[in-house]
C-alpha cells in the first residue's frame, strides 16, 4: 500500500481518516458506508489525498482540523499540530482554573490557540490572554476561538515573549508549550513534523531550553503568590527545567507524565516559602 511504502506510521488508520473525510462522515461511521461507490469527484479527491499523505503532508493538514480536548480546531502550516501530550497540560490547567473564582490566565506561544481555548471552555469565569509572535498563528487561533464560541473570552496579543511580558496583569495561571527541540535534533524528527510544523514552534535553541529561560525569568514574577506556571517539556528536560525554576526563586510542585509515561508537564509555584 502506497502509504505504508512511503513510511507513514499507522497507514491503515490514516487511510480510514482520509476516506471518512472524502465521504463526509466520522471514522466509526465508515463501516456503514461499506459497499457504497465513490463518485468521480470523490475518487479523484481520494487519489489526491493519498498522494499528498504519501508525500508525508500531515494528516491533520489534509483534513484541515484536529480534535483537542473534545474541541474541533482548524490547523494549517502556520501552527504546530496540537498533540495528545498537550491535552495533559490542558487538563492540569483546567483542574487548577476550576478551583479559582475568576482566574486570570496567560497562554504563551498559543499557536492554534489549543490551550487558551480549552482552558477558556472549562473556566467560564476565567479571563484568558493568549500571546504569540506569529500574526498568522494568531489569525488562526482567533478563527478557532470563534468556531468554539469563545472569541469574547480570550484576548490575543502579538508579541515576542523573549522581550518580557506585554500585559499589565498579575496572573493566576501561566501555561506554555514552547519550542523545545534542540536545534541539532530537528533533522531527526519525523518528516511530517520536520517539514510541516513551523520551525518557529519547534526550535528551542542549542540545548532546547532557550524559551524556558525566558519563561521562568520573565514571567514567573507576573504570577500571584498562589499562582501556578505549567510548562510542557521535551523528553528528559524536567531536571534542567526544574533547576531553572528553583534558580529563579520558584518551587516545583509536581511533574506529570504523558500517556507514554514520559515526564511531560512541570507544575511550579513562584513562591518557594
Ligand atoms: N511536541 C512536539 C514534538 O515532539 C514539539 C513541540 C515543541 O517543541 N513544543 O514534535
């Protein structure tokens, strides 16, 4: 099969997603469509999609959307495709936000808006700010907020997080899934990631930790003393990120593993007392 031969992981499942897209149904509904014949247009759409997927264009770019925490989000080449690991960060953030009356929340490097939108959806009284350096990403994040009926609840900021916090607020919760891949590892990533996720969203500098330095140094002081910073980290980065948190006066409260049991989320408090 062409997808398998091209090195696409889970080729059969990919084919099912693409066929469901062509037929305009959900993947579980495909069984009901068995035996139906494709129209000429559907047939040529199918051929085109399979060819593109064989060229390692991400499935989510071909389908145009991805499910994240039960929400449908549009994705394109300007944003990182939201990953299941980041859903774990969203869940931790939502748990914390729900315990607060009217939390003020900041998502740094929002990309598709996945974290800001998932948190706003779960925290009806939360005020959510979302920041990104990319105009195109912010445009898409706004589309996603709109599609999920949350555009009134999120304020978007175009800013370079490395230049300090542009928002005059004290936050209860700061979340971020920053670029964390060491520059020299980018060439080893899957072709879908390496060639189609924006490099801006992947490249964490020489040791992968550049953005954590900025996040912890510049943004931890913007947290209320009872606030939390929750960061997604790359494989094996929890010791260094924890050291940075401690170095800049904070405290590591917990480390949450992802579904593959890799330490993935660092939860910190600015208050080390
Ligand atoms: N999770 C992405 C990957 O492993 C990287 C995203 C990031 O750098 N934040 O490909």
